[in-house]
C-alpha cells in the first residue's frame, strides 16, 4: 500500500503534493520505527506461546538430562509413543520362571492379550530390541543392584526374564535381609541384586500398626538404609528408585530427633508434605554414594512410576481395567507425581555435579513418559500377593511380560552409551 501511494504521488510537483509527500515520508519513518520496536515484542509473544506447547505436547522434563540419551544424532529414546506390535513380547510366563505371582497376570487368568502387543517408538528413531547376549557381554565380570521398593524388584524380575533366553542365574541367599534378592550368572560372572528399601533410607514401622496399609513409619531421612548401604560399594551399576511408599503416614527424623511428619496426626509435631521426606531420601542416597570411599559404580535414577487407579483409590473402589494404551492428552501425571518427578531430577542433577569431582557418574533413566499412558499394563485383579488372596486391584506394579520391559530396553542402550558403543544402528 505504501509503495503504491509513493508511485502515484511522484507524478505531481505542486506544493500540496510536496507537502503530502513529506507527510508520507514522515509517516513511513514513524511506521518503520514502530515496526522495529514491535519486532522484539512479537518474537517474545511467539516464544511464549510456542515454548509451553512444545514442553507439554507430551510429558517431558523441563531439566536437561545429565547425560545424552540420544540414539544416533538426534533421537531422545525417552520421548515417543506406543505403536502396535502384533508379534508381542520375547518371553512368556511359561518361558520365564522368575515372575512373582503378584505380576504373573497371564498365569492368574487375565483374559486379554492386547496389552502385550505394543512397542515403544521414539520420535526420531527405532528403539533396538533387547539383546540378551549383548547385555550379558556388556556386564561380564560386573554387578548390578536395584535399590528401592517392590517396583525395583519388578524391574529386576523383568530383566531376569529378558535374559532367560541366554540362561538362568544361580540364586544367592541373603539371610540378613530376606526381602532382598541376589543371583549370579556364572558363565558371565555377573551378579544382579535387588535391595528392599522402600524409603531408600532407614525406616522402622511403628507398632501396633505394623503390617497394615496405613502403618505409621518412622523414617530417618538422613540415614541410608543398611540393606543396600552395607553392600553397595562392590556394585558396578546401581539403579535407584522410590515412589508410592511416601504417600503413607510417616514421622521424619533427622539426627535422631523428630522434625515433622506426614499424615501422622500427632500433636506438637510439624505437619510436612510427602515431598519433604522424598527429597531428603534422594539427597541422602546420592550423598551416601558420593561419600563411600570404595564406590566406583554408575548410578542410574529410574524416574517415578505412576499408578493408574481410576474411579477411586485402591481402598475406595478404584480399579484399572484398560486393555490398551491411551493418548498423552487423555492421561498425564497428576497429584504429587509431577513434583516427585521434578524433585528426583533436581537431586540427580545436583549429585551429578558433585560426582564429577570424584569421577562418579549419575544418569537419568527417564521411564515416566512411556509408562504414564499405559494404564493397561497393571495386574488389576489378576495378581496375587504371597500367602494371601488379592481382594483389591493392583494398579501399581506391572504385569510380566508387559510395558515395564521397556525400562530394561532403555537400560541396555544406556549401558552401551557408557561403553562408547555406536547406537545409530
């Protein structure tokens, strides 16, 4: 429009025309100046709109991973979607005898199998299939420990099943900590263990509520759990995780003194959120690993695993009856889970910085996005606790085989990264 007006008025030579041309020239300068001032504002507005859309188009961490988790040059294996995979898993509950009945969904009568026929697809590449022989070669002469609650054991059992095609390990007894488990692959001199420590730190269940779902637990947030702390120095790889136990009633201790509680309903005791104990537990765990003189291992933080109770909680009629994955728009982290995730990553990043001074590695095993959209992967009513009938659905643990096997596919790729292997293949 301005160009057309300039051309039109150039054929006139009267004073009025000249005056109009001066006005137009002045107007052009004013418009130009205004436009130049608006450009930064416009760019800022565009960024403000686009960045949130990019961050929340699917669940992802606002913090950078302490180490590259890319397959090839540009593919982050933790960001992607589930795609149909009719072939199904590489093992069954028949070919693997390491499955705890609590996660043995097919043995206990789950009628649908569609939940087994999906595979994780990173946005920019393909996630390689789990290669049992390759995994065992990578860990030959080494050892791996899973620290945490029954979900840590759930992941270890998944790993044992994925490795079953290459042979079974020999069980190693642990009389001092019977809830912990250890086994040895003799042909590879590879030890894998899980150390039962639901709070990661020292915990003592208060009487007379011991054994009940609402047990009050004394949690010593500045003392690492003896079950793993006393043995961890000899391990090459450590996978740390924790989650749902922090929703329970707890009394927090530091330096042997009560500093507050969560859901304890005690007079004259400061009421704290579950996130207080959660952050302290990860701080203590990472600082203990940093402080142990002989520990030389690589530490992996496995991010929080969401439960999927719908239509209520575990004790109010909630259930998990889905049979296939959902979209990220339909289901995302809720409640305390986003803050728990943030807390984990923040504490890992802090530990990673301190670890550099000691030559210790801390890595992010970011499993949350992949599992938040898998409400179909839980046992529901098709699981059974030891020595008791299951009267409530289990929407916390994961069926084996099932989506949790992806955690160990991620883990294998991360071990390859530590070894400097090419991952673009």
